[in-house]
């Protein structure tokens, strides 16, 4: 029979193809995550700028800007001097020009640098992702803020953030929606001191950095997902979001688009954009999320 030699040639060929380096299943090796041996949130200021196989492709970016969402990745950041700050550079990531009612920006401070005040009636939230700053009012130092610490500053509260080393902050500002007989207070804290909250129907771990009470017109959520975990609710809601992925990687669905995302990426979500996240990779995903709350959409 002539069939046997033919069969052995086919089988030999298949075995060779499945074991060869350039077979149809080959993929670039996945780099081992070094996040564990680095300081907290290290990836936010030291991101992977592009996948290895795209590093020689000029003009490549994962950033996307659409009418109801945006993904702003680190290779797109443009820093310039922050108005009224001394020796500090800022990259505005989300502003009302996109349709948001808040701004979100990175502030990079170094040497002897000092913040300016937000505009009249504007509240401010800062979160330290690298280095350290001190928060002071006109007479006193209030607190030293290191990585993972935050401060909420009520509208029209005289204060400054000072840095004599280096620091990277993520800052949110919003024109405060006053309510009769309610006022917000200065708050300083750190994520690890905030209690874990119930998340009925969901598996992620949730901490809120601000009180859930009526005076506060937004909150900042810290959400943790283990690899393989995802949002059960395919959310569509009236609230707006500004998100910074602090750790890990995964896939974010926004409207009908699915984006691979990693630590350092920022996302703008307009009201009612369908949103969903699944954590992938080998390490925890943690994101920080602005969400407007406690005010009627008719205000
Ligand atoms: O609370 C939220 O709206 C939150 N779960 N949204 C999100 O993670 N995209
Ligand atoms: Mn949401």
C-alpha cells in the first residue's frame, strides 16, 4: 500500500508545525509582571508605552476620543504649566470641552513646587500616585500625603499643596452644587484605612474615599478585581465617570467598543454610556473612579 508513507508524511508535518516557533499559534512572549517588586502604583508613572511588536510603528496610540467616552493612554499625555501653580506641570485628561461637569488632570510637582487655588466655588480632590506632598492652609501644615493618600478640599477653602521632592497627583475639580443648610468638610485619608463596603450582586471589592452623605456631590470609589473577575451589571446610568486604572490590566467595554487597558490608562464615561470591565492578566486590577452622586439630574 502507498497510503502509509503518505499518512506518515502528513502526521510528521502536523507535529512539526505545532512545535515550531513560527507556527500559526505563535505569539510574542508575555512579559512577566514586575508590579509586585515595585512601589505601589508604580505602573501609573512608568507605563508600558506600547506593545513590543508595535514599538517601531510611528503614530500608534491606543487613545480614543468619541462623543460618549474616551480612553486616554500615557503616550498621549501632554504636560504644560498648570495655571496658578508654581513649578508644576499638568496634563488635563477630562474637561467640560468633552461634555463633563468636572476636570480630571495629572499634576507633576518637583523641587520647590506649590499648587494654586481652584476657581471660586470649585471643590478639589487629590490622590497621590507617586512621591509625597504636604497639604497646608494659610497658617499651618495640615498633613503629609504619601502614595495612596488623598484629600478633599471644600470650595473656597484656602490651602496649598507643597512638594520639595517629587510627586504625581491625580486631581478632580468640580463646581460645587450647594444645598441649603449643608456643607462639606476638609477630609484627608488613605485607601487602606477605608472600610470594605457591601457590593450586592457584584464580586469586586469596593471602598469609598468620601462620605456617602448628602453634602458631597461626588464620590471617589476604589474598585479591586482579581484576574478573571468582571462587573456583573452591564451598567447604563445617568452618572458621569472619570477613571484611572491604578493597577493591573483587562478589557473595558464602552458602548459597542472593547478596549484592552492597563495601569496608567484614563477613561472618560459620559452619562448613559454602556460600561463593563473584566480583569485579566496575572495581578489584581484596581481602579479609582469619580462618580457624581446625591444631586437630582434636574438640578
Ligand atoms: O458605581 C459605578 O457606577 C461603577 N461600578 N461603574 C464602573 O465601574 N464603571
Ligand atoms: Mn458606573
